[in-house]
């Protein structure tokens, strides 16, 4: 059986606590990007920014698995990072966001494995020029995924660092440990030899020794005379 002392337990709890603001910025941005990734296939056609089918609020298998699901996962991870006061939970949310961002980036390529014609399940960009097609590819999948992964990595790094605030909390919550080898020793404090009381005691002892010496000398002389 493993026994954990109360001091070490308090120290561990203090180490795993983090300020709630630790992942707030990254979490908020990941939340916004996740919501964008999940909603843009349905509202983008209003502005001519879409993949086929160029229709609003039309659900397809490609939109579901390559945009809605990773977007919802990223938004959930960002929401957790915003309010997390636990280092473990915050790091777990960061990894969840990183997986969602990675799926945004590589999902269209991987989807070619299960389509009958070997083309991405995302459809094709509706932009009429090469520039428009590139912007749609970046905004829907590749660029969106890369930015989410970057923010998730930054959040994981921030959650993994033990800052000054956590260190001070750990030192405050953890009392100094007593060496077991010194537990049975006498802890009575001796008087300071330089104090006034100690000097008086030393003079009193010196006078007593002098009187004893004088008495013994007188007794010896008396015995010699007799």
C-alpha cells in the first residue's frame, strides 16, 4: 500500500491548480474558429464562398464529418480551456483542439480513401478563379486547421508551465517537513551565553565554587594543625 502524506498531497493539488485565465485567450480563439469551421459551409453560399453543393443549410456526409464534427469538437475544447482551473483538464482540452485542427487540415485528403471516385468528399470550390479557390481551401480546411493546431499547442504549453503564482501557492500550503531523525531529540533551548541572565548565573556559580574551594582549604589546614 502506498501512503501519501498530507503535506505532499497539498503540494500536488497546488501544483495542478492553474489560474482560470491561463487558457482563456487561446480557448476563446479556438472556440471562434471551431464555430466558424462548423457554420461556414451553411452560411458561406450566401456570399459566394463555398464548396459544392453551393446551397445554404444543406447537410452532406462531407460537411458532417469534415466540417461540422471537427468544428464542434474544437469549439467544445475551446470552451473547456476558457474555464479550466485544472492543469490536466486544460492540457486534455488542448490536445482535443489539436486533433480537431489536424482533422480540418488532413481530413479532405484522407476522405479520398472512402469515396467511390477517389476525390475528396468535401466537393470542389465554387470560386471561378484560382485565387478564389485557394482562399476557400485555406478558409475552410487547411489554413483553419493549421491555426487551430497552433493555438492548441500554445495552450498546451501554457498549461504545462508551473508559474510563479502556483509555486507561491504550493509553498504557502505546504508547511516545512520535520526530519524524522530529529523528532526524538531534546529540543530544549539553552540560554544565550551572552544574555544578562546567563552572565548572572555564571557569576553566581563562580562564587559558589570559590566558597566551596575556600571551605575545603580551611578544613584541610585545620586537620594539618591537629
